[in-house]
C-alpha cells in the first residue's frame, strides 16, 4: 500500500537540477527507488567531446545507485537528461527542451549550486543567484506546476547566530535585483573586485550568493507553490542508499580523511563549538517530504501562501560539538584504519589565529619538506608541500565555521514531520533527535575508507591497516620521546649557560 508521499509522486514528472551532485544523486535515487514517478528530467551540463548520454551512462554506474539497480533495474530509464548550464544567461536550455519542461513538469527541485566557498563572485552569482531567478521564470511557464523546492543552505544567513525559518533581506547591503542588474553592466573582473564591498559581513561568496537567491525568491516567487529547504553541512549517508556513502571531500569529510591519512595534524577548530552536521539521506528525505507538503498546503488553500522555509540541523536535544566530532574521527584508528597512511593519525585543535601559522609550520610544512626530499631522492615527484598549501587555504576558509556555534529554529520542519504518516516517517526519515552520533560516525568512517580511500571493506584490508597503524604508532611515540629529550637537553644547556 502506498504512503502519502509515494502517492504524491506517482505518475508525476519531476525536473531536478543538481542531480549529478552529492545531494542530487541521493534525491534522485530515493525518488526512483521508493516512488512510481513517471519521469525525472535532470539538468546536465554538456562537456566538450562527450555526449550527454555517455555522461549519464558513466554517472549511473556510481555506487550510490547499486541498491536501485538491484530493486528496480529499469528505473534509470525514467531519467531524461536536459542539456543546460546554470552558468549561462538562459540556463543553456534549448527552446525545444524549454517547451517540453513547461508542458510536462509538475514538481521542480532546484538543487544546482556551486558550493565552493572561494568561488569568484561572478561565477557564484551566476550559478547560485541568477539561475534561481531563471528557474522561477521557467516555473511560471509550467502550466501543471504543483511544487517548487528550492534547496538553499542553513548558512545563507550566517551573519547572525540564531536563525529562524524566515527571510532576512535586511542583512544584504544591496538587494538581489540591484546586484543582478549591476552584474549585467560591469565586467566579471570588476564585479570580482567589488567582492569585499558587496559581501560586507558574509564570510564567502557561497553564503552571500545563497542569501541573494533567497532574496530573489522573496521578491519574485509570488503565486508559485514554492518552499525553501535549508540543510546544514551535509555529510555522509547514515542508512541509505549505502551506509556511509560519500563522494566528496568538502568540509568535515575532508577533515576526517585528512586525519585518517595522517596528513592533517593541526587545525583551527574550537572543540566546544557546536558542529552543524546532517547526513545526506536525511536531507534527501526532507527535500521530497517538503515537496509533498507544499502540494498538500497549496491544494488545501487554493492559492499559494508565502514560501515556507524548512531548516535541518542537529536538534537541541542531540547536539554534537566539534570536539566530539574529532573524537569520533579518531575512533577510526581502532576500527577501520586506512592501508595508506603517511603518519599516525592525530590532530591538535587551536583557536588562537596568530598561533596557527606557527604551529602549521612545525606540524605540516617542515615535515612536508623532509617527506618531499625523500621522494625526490627516490626518483619520485615531490608533492606534499603543495598538498599542505591547499590544506592551509581550505582551513582558513573553513575557520569562521569551525570556531563558532549557530542555533537553527526547526519549527516548520517539526510540523512537517508531525503531519507525515508513520509509514512516511519510517521511509522518509529525517528525525535528528534519534540519530546516534557514535554509531553514525563508525559507519561514516567505513564509508570514507571505501568510497574516498578506495579501499576494500574486507577483513583482510582492515587487518593490513591495523598492522600499519601499530608501526606508525610506535614511530610516533619514539619521535615524541626523541623531541622531549632534545627539548630537555636544550633547556638544560640554557640553564647551565645562565648559571
């Protein structure tokens, strides 16, 4: 027997942007596996010399679709690619495809975005903000449109620390229509040079352009059956489609992997600050549930109300700090160590800004020069110094988010969950209160090992990792003893000279 959400999507045509991204893949997989959706159009950026159909075939072989292939072998035949690019001024969609979408689509899930924090402003503005306006315009052409879900971020208003499920246009020093208007008049280089003036208190172009996109929706979505979904920092899957599945090394997952490889040893992280982390499968479930609720609400009221905002972040009853996150990450040393490590995994967290460059030199840069020297002497290409340059740049970008805490109101999200049937709550779960963080990170670490480290999830591989980590642990402690002896000798020598 179908649940309410399954019934909602039955025989419907969906247009999904961002389907080739981390969250987009999980949304598409869950949609195809659990519902009898008629068709899913996905926006795919063309690549020179590669046919879109070839890209889809390659993409469909991703591990995230393994369960789908087993349960519904023909399901991916419902996926139809639409050539397009959110960087283009018209989304890069042909007139023929535009008419097709306008005549058939009933549900839109707009998840396409650039999530790079240091993306040039003109690129982030085009993809995250202008494309949102263009999607709204396309939505108005859809005669059968029943729901439009815009996927934003919980950090679109990170300039404040107590964030309600509301719009915050007052935090922009220039409205979205003015910024978009100006971007069409000036060169990309000039726009990028205006970044600091436009961003003001926003820490990066990602959060700023997502805030602008919400301002576009506030101003231009009247009459559309639209809602906004704001997830916090999205991390590996908890249960579905594969426990621990992840395909990127952004943010927390990069920290997990860097520590596990023995590469990352020092970072600017406040252990007492709260970590705003949410599993990707919880986010996919809420995205689909919010589409159902939008259809229910608009159908009941006969006319669309102002956009409802749904936020998803750790619940007040089940919070996790960065210190707890680090401790869970280090648990991997005993449970599922990698077979490729350059040193024993550990990490020191500091919060003093001026101290980090000094500590990074001794913990990262200096050892990297010795490591690269050894590579050069053995006839291999030195690489670790360049790796650390990228790591230090990433840590500086993440700094504002790893040393502060935010509180996210989730009243709308809670009401949505309460409105769902018991069957839907089980199938489209996103209850953060029931999440066991310790068990979750054990699975996430195993997933990181398999999908990012490309290491087999076999007892033999785990045993190999355990042997390596025991050797590295011994070397680590021997080095600590040696450095303590050197420091002691230096102090003794200094005291002897003074006396």
